[in-house]
C-alpha cells in the first residue's frame, strides 16, 4: 500500500497510520491526511505544534530500510527460521495499529498506556546477509532536561559556597573540567557558575545574608563579651580578629566571629581602640559589652581600657608563659630531644629507618613531634611522643647515627617525671579553650587546683631537676594569680555557678564580698517585668462576690508592690546559696534556664557574668584557619575576600 518514500519520513515515528489515507498524531491525537503518499502535513504539524520533539528526532538517525511501526503497537515479524536474532527499538507511545512488510507477517500487541512500545523483528535467512543500521531511538530526556527552579538554583549555589568556604578550597577549582563533568553527571540542569561569579557575586551575597542572620541573633542578647587578637600572615599583612560570646533566649551559649580584617595602621593602643570601637559599633554591641578577653600585650590591654571595657587576661596565654618559664630548668635535655627529633624530621632515610625499627620492636608506628614556640603544649607533646617510642628511637640512633648524643635511662626518668606535671597544664589549657561551655567561673578553682598539684608533686619522690621545674611553676602561679579571688568578675562568676558557689574560695572575706556585690547588683535590677513573671505562676483568684478577705488582700498587694528592691535581691541570693550543688559534669546554663523564674534577678546577673570567656583562643583559632587560606598559591587574595571566607567558615 505504501510507496517507498511514504514511510521514509522521520515524522512517521510520531504518527499512527489509520489505513484510510489518514494518520493520527501520537501526542495530540489529531488526524491528518497523507493522501497522495506525501508526509508534508505530518512534518508541518510536528514543526509547528511539537518543535522540541521534532528537533530531538532530527538528531536521531533513521534508516528507511527498516520498517517503521506505529508507536502504540509491538510488531512481531515471524519466519520459519529458528534462533534468529531479535532487534528491539523503543518508540514514543501511541494507539494500536499494524504495519507489514514483504518479508514477514505482523502480529499486533497493544502496549500499556504511557509505556514505550517495542518493535521486534525477526530476520530471515536472507536478511542476515544484509547490513543492519537499526539503532535504539533515544529518549527525549536525553536531549531536554527539566530546568531548575530559581529556589533550587539558589539553594545549590549556597551549598557550593559552603563547600568552598568550609574546606578552604581555591576558587579556580570551579573551572576544573573534572568538576564540571562530575556536576553534569549528578544534575545536568545545574549550571556551574564561573570563578568570578562564585568569588564575587555568590560569596558576597551569601556573606551579607549570613551576616544579617548573625546580627539578628546578637541583637536579641542582653549582654555580650568579646575576644580579640592580632596576627601577621605569610605575605606580611596584619589582621585583627574579634569574636563575640553570649547566651541566647534559651540560655544556649553562642559564639560568632564578627570580623577578621586587614589592619595596616601601627598597632598602638589608640589605633587598636579606634578599630575595635568601629567594629563593635557596626554590630551594635558597644553598650552590651561586659568584658573583653585578650593576651597580656600592653597595646591591646591599653586599647581595651581606652574603650572603658573590663579586660580579662587570657588564662591559657598566662599558663603558657608559666610553663615556658619553668621549662628553662630542663633546658639541656630539651635541646637534646629537639636535636634527635630534627634528624628524623629532616631526613626521609632516617624516618624510614625509624619506621623499620618500630616494626621490629613491635612499637606503634608513629612519627616524632617537634615543639613550636608559638604552639602551646607542643613541648609536652614532643616529650610524650619520644617516650612512647623510646626503644625504637634509641636503637636507631645507636646503630645508624652513633655521632648523635642519645637519650639515656636517666633522661627517660626526667622526661617521664616532667610529662607527669606538664600534662596537668596541658589538660587545663584544652578545657579552658572551649567555646561552647562556661569557663570564666572555673578560673579560681583551676588555678587553686594547679597549685595543689605542684605542691603534691614537690612532696613526692621525683628527680631533683624536675622538682626545680615544679617549684618554678608554683612560684609563677603564686605571682601571676595572686589575689585572683579579689577580682570581682572571677569571684562573682564563681558564686553564680551552681556547681561551685562558696566551695570555690579559700578566702572567706573574698567570698563574702562577692555575695555582697551580687546582692547589691540584684537589688538594682528593675522589677517591673519580674512581677509579671511571678504573677504568671500564681493562679488568679476566682471571681466571686465580696468577702471578708477583701481588705486583707488589698493590704498585702500594696505591701508586695512597695517591697524594697534591695531586700528582693538579698532574698534571692540567700535562697540561691541554700540550693544543693549541681554536679560538676552538668551544664550550669541549663540549670539557670530552669530556675530563671525562681531567681529572676540572679538570672540576669548570670547572663551578664558567665557569658565572659576565660581565654582568647576563639580569636587564635580564627588565625589558624586564616593560615590555611592565605597560602603561597593564594597569597594574592584581597583582605575583603579573606574576611568573607573566614566569616562564613566560622559562622556557618
């Protein structure tokens, strides 16, 4: 019935032959005439009504020698030949019809609605000698992908910025062909931004949005404390960092990096004070700051005083100064250990020999550690590592490096004894460097506990040289922590910690003065809002007719309204001190949040005092991250870019 050119048109793949010189579109079900054998009407309809489909099918090869089946049927050509190969062709779905060729018979098997029909042909013995060009028609999704919504694209862009900022990745990675191919395989509809778009538009946009979120959370706080420190990068650029710490409305301790900006002026107290004031004003926290924690440098201490903030010396920095002074007593053995470590750090061959010796002696396969003057506790770590693999180190030095002075059994005793006392300072430094827990209330107790450890160590059997070191530790602590209980912030914070209270003091006078200060401050807190809290826990009296108690209730109400605020503060402090101690492992912030209605005035003082951090480690951590960003390969990053990357890395 059909001529040679009638079914050669590619448009027939989307039409069903109705056997009456008409064909039906498989997509819109409209009927068109092909009288005369031409497919012009079919092609015109496909181009005008289904252009995307026509473009897709135009890119698909179509062999006119292969019979074209209607897309809603499965046509089976059967012959008498057995074990003949089968070729399957997927075509868009349509209604049921038949197609026949001169080489075989056809069988009509309707397909389920919405499924793709399969054309199955069985070749005859003569057909096997003919070349076959039949290929599977690709699906439309191979050429057209559903575009992403604006919301989805924005979400993926945020994740992309987060990946780059949290992992310190270079922005030129976005131009990597391998990354583009990987993203295309994951989601072909997502178009990776260019390097400039990522580093300029997306980074800045995400930075501004995150900054608004952080600022909104800080604005809800009543009191905040800050930490600050300075740093010089590898390209010799100066930076200053400021972090903020506070309790939110659920009494959860929050920490955020406010700024880590390039600071090119001279680091005088006046310049630093002006810069700190500019940062805190921009974040609207200047009037909320109760204390600023920094190291013991004179310029930064002077800057804090100029801004009329209370300065808290970094507890971890002070401990490091104490340890560095004491290590001078064992200087000779420290130099010997450093020289041994240097051999294995500089020579790959020596490192390999040490590794082989560890395997032979069945010691842990570990590398030696070198101490760094700017890294706290690094000397203690160096001592601990060399003692852990001492047999392998001594054997390797004796066999392969006989000219190097080896450690002796006496040296090992000294190192083990030194590690015992230094470990206490290391553990305390790590505990006090936390950002998510209360630390200011532990300063008095930990300084007192370290003194006792040193005293007990001196009374035990230890090498004399290590005892001298312990004595220096004790003397330095007595000097630097002298009168620490007289510091109002430390003392009041200790009393307000339900884990410690009066048990954190040796000086009864200092404890009594701290309680007096708390009573006075509590008495000055306005009680207009507190009365509403107290009333919320008292059920309103039932409405009833007048009774004989009316006059009495009125008099009591007047008395409660006119209660002396100072008396209210005294009552709260006394009642709080009678509460049982909270276990040390529990969170004092959670305790206060549960008790805020019982002690509303003291709860406000808790927010004011215990938000202070004992160390400036949060700022130090920022500079450790900055060192991973400003590398030799990325030394041209602008200060503004560094600020944005560090802000997102710390606050996301």
